[in-house]
C-alpha cells in the first residue's frame, strides 16, 4: 500500500485524536501489575485499544458517512438513539477525563489553583480551537502530533535503557483479559466511531475526492495511526513492568506515570510529562467535541447548531472535568460494560461483506448482544446477587464476556437463515 503525504498528515492527526488521557495513564499501570508477563497484558490491551479502533476506521472508510450509518440497518430510530448515547457518553466521560488528567499531572504540581478553575481554562481553549472547523486536522497533524511523539519517545527509550531492579512476579491473574478490559477504559472503540466521522468530513473539506480516493486515504491513515499506537502502548507497558519493584502496589495510575517519568528523565521529568499530558489530552478533547458538533450539524442542518453544540459540550466538560480521574473511571465502568460490546459488534459487522450485514442479521445480533450485556452492566449499579447467579449460567459471563458466545451463535443462525433458508436477495439495499 502506498502512503501519500496526505495519508501521513491524516494518520498523524488520527493518532493524536486517539491518544488521550486513558492511552497515557493506563498502559504503564497494566505493565506494573503484569511484571514479567507484561507481553500478555500488552496482547489483550492491543486487541481492544488498537485492533478494534483500527477496524472502526476501516468501517468508516467503507461507509463514508457518520456514526449514524453504523446502526442504520438495525433501525433509523435505534441508530439515532445509539449515536446520541455514544456522543453523550463521550462528552460526559472521556472528554472531561482529559481535563482531570491534565490537572492532576500538569497543573496541580506547579500551581495552587483548583480543579474547577483548571477545567474552565482547559475547555475555553478547546472551544477556541474547535470553533474554527476547517483548520483542525492540519493543526493537529502538523504541530501537535510531532510534539506528542517526541516527548513519548524520550520517556519510552530512556526507560528501556535504564537499569532497574528485576521485574517482579505478576500481581494480576489472567493477564490477557486484564489487558483487554483495561483497553475498554481508553474509550478507543467508541472514539473510532466519533473521530472517524471527524476524519471523513475533514478529508472531504480539504479536496474534491472520489469515494475510492477517500477510502484509500482513510485506510492508509488508519494503519499509520495504529502502528504508532502499537509502538507507544508496547513501550509504556514495558516501562511500567520494569519498575514494578520500585513502587508500592497501591500506587495510582497518575502517580505511576509521574514516577516513571522522574526515573527516566530526572529533573526535567515533570516539565516534559506536563507538556505531554496537556497536548495528548487536549487533542482528544478536540476530537470528541468536534465529532459531536459535526453529528448534530448533520442531523439539524442549521448554521447555529455547530457553535451551540460546541458550547454545551464544553460546559459539560467543565463540570465533569472538575472530578478526579479515579472518580470518572468509576462512573464510566457500568456504562462501558453495556455500550462497549454493542460498539464492538457494530464495528465488526460493518467491516464484513454486504451479505453478512443485512438488516435481519444486524437486528438479530444487536438484540442478543444488548440482552446478554445487561447483567455485566447492572451488577455495578444494583447491589444484588441475582446478576451473579445469571452470570454463572452464561459461558464466560464471569469474565465480562457473557455476550460473546450468544452473539456469535445469533450471527451464525441469522446468516444461515438469511442466505440459505429464506433465499432472499443478499441485501435489502437499505441505506448503509
């Protein structure tokens, strides 16, 4: 595959839009608890935090629409509800978390100001950056991403060549699953649906390109971004693993990242890490709010919709961004356990050939996924042993994967019924 200058620019921007708060603080924490089995947690983390987002962008390149197109075959009403839910979650959880991480790592150690004040200033800057829609991808791809990569490489490479105590034994069981579910907290599968739409619109705004040309640029850019994420995640997880004898086991995610930076970079650690955190978090917040505003403008084609949506999203970000990182992660967990399986399945279905994603097939699979995801999510909301009893009856449910086998069975049966028993046309030719 040939990578053009445009593909590299979009790929760099895509990398920066993906790489935010969770992507920075979660991998070292994984490595820290995995110790000598760091490569196993890395495998699980890469599947959910690189593989799924990559497929999500591939699906966007194929559909060349918005997040609405991902579930439109299930039902336009369902697709609208799903889309609004995804954007609401993105604006209320991952976007504010970028402000919270910025405060805890880049602001609190240097300045005596509150989290709320920081959140106000942070989202005011996001507002100023997002409000001029046409320049977003250029500014991120040309200026912010190179700065992020330089700072990341300084931390990772210095750590690889440092001399630490031998890695300790793993503190976690089932490291692959531990890495996979921690990858949920990056929100990157959801981010793929959100920022994928941003990339599609941005590429269309830059030049008059045909659908095959757009598909080629987006696909190439996705591969470039995925390779960057793969290298960075592997490096950060390894850095966490090699220092797991240096810190106590009750260390927080942000404390560990700060500690690793200090061990690797010395006196310049806090300044370098602060810049890295601020840049990485800022680009993600920009991508989320831009994607949300783009979607609302597409649904309500009025000039005031884009700036109004940006304003509301930034206000919500200010309120939630004043909370601690750990508090936001706690709030996010039950939401993710419900919405992530559905997001994963919609991504997987939309990269399949047409005859494997007809309206009937998608409706059958989505219904089963929602049904079997509910016990995983509700156990964090309602304190009762009922959900544990239900989980014990469903294969893999105790590991948070109770939806996998039923979803696979529903898919196989729906494909057989649609393409063999009914012998209907391969697709209903509904909107993709």
